[in-house]
């Protein structure tokens, strides 16, 4: 039973306890909050049963993507697998940037990314890309923004 307190709302703590990232460590709290934020339509701090079915499908879809790119079936995504995944999603990034992503999203310090951190990496990258595209009006990969615009961009994602 996911709704441990029987409130009718599954909180971030309850969802985190129900999820497994395959490494016997708690699911990334930032990932849980991001996912709940996408599905909590009434801003009640959790999801009801109907919204939870969407959460579960979303996580299942990510699990399928993760398994596709976890070529060695280690349960972790290494730098090359991450590069293949993000290239498959249409991103063209430098090798140095993949190193940055691994450092940022590897909570275990192994040079690899667990399932929950892979979701977080992809969600953050997509949000950053969406915000960037709003300012890249000529779609040339470059933007010019004021300091205040930059702050608004950052605060719209954090």
C-alpha cells in the first residue's frame, strides 16, 4: 500500500518509499518532487489515486528508456550510455558536458547514474532546454539576456 496514512493523497515521502532505483538507496528526493509536481494538478502536495496512475505510467515509461540504454544491464548508466541516450533524444553536446552531467547526477560517486538520477538528469535538461528555446528566437543556439532575464530563467526551473 502506497498511501500509508490513508489520506487519499500520496505524498513525496510515501512515493519515495514506494519506488526503487535498483541500488538499494532511497529514490532521489528531487526526482520524486519533480514527478509529483508534474502530476499534482491541484497543488495539494501529493497525488490522488487517479493522478498516481499517471505517475506510475510515467515511471514505467522511463524504466523502459533506461533499460534500452543500459547496454550492459548493470542497473546504472555510464557516460557512454548517457551520451547514447541523450543523442537518441536529439541532444548534441560536448564530451566535457557529459562529464559535467555525470558529476552532477551521480549521487553514489561511481561515475555512473542510477535510474532515478537518470530521470532527474533528463527532466532538468529538458526544462533548461525549453527555457533556453524561449530566448533563442532565431534558433541559432545562442541567446543574449540581461542579468534579470537570466535570473528569471533560472528561477523558472528551480
